[in-house]
């Protein structure tokens, strides 16, 4: 009888340790998930800022200004424009 009781006590202790270990692992994983969700939110904010910056850099008025100032480009005069029509 003492052997059976000792064996059952060992099973209960082992089971308890398993529960504690699994709870600890679950808490670590939950913390990791929370950290990754925060990182995801930060990346979404950064993505929005980058899209805004890209639209600013690609704005038509800015491109035209740079073409005039840095490349000395200008619109063609009316006599320099040739219209080509497509035949059906």
C-alpha cells in the first residue's frame, strides 16, 4: 500500500510540475505574441509614413520643378509639337 501511495504522490508531483511548466511556456508565448503585435502596429505606422513620403516625392509639381531647375527642361513651343494620328 505504501508503494502505491508513493507512486501516486510521484505522479501528482510530476503532473503538477508539468502544469507549471506548460503555464510558464504559455505566458512566454503570450508575451511574444504581444511584442510581435506591437511591432506589427509600429510597422503599419511606418508604412503609412513611407507612403506619404513617396507621394510627396512623386508629386507632379515637384517633378516639374526639378525638371525645370536641374535639367533645364521646358514645355515645347506650339510650333514644335507634332500630332500623329493612328489610322484604323
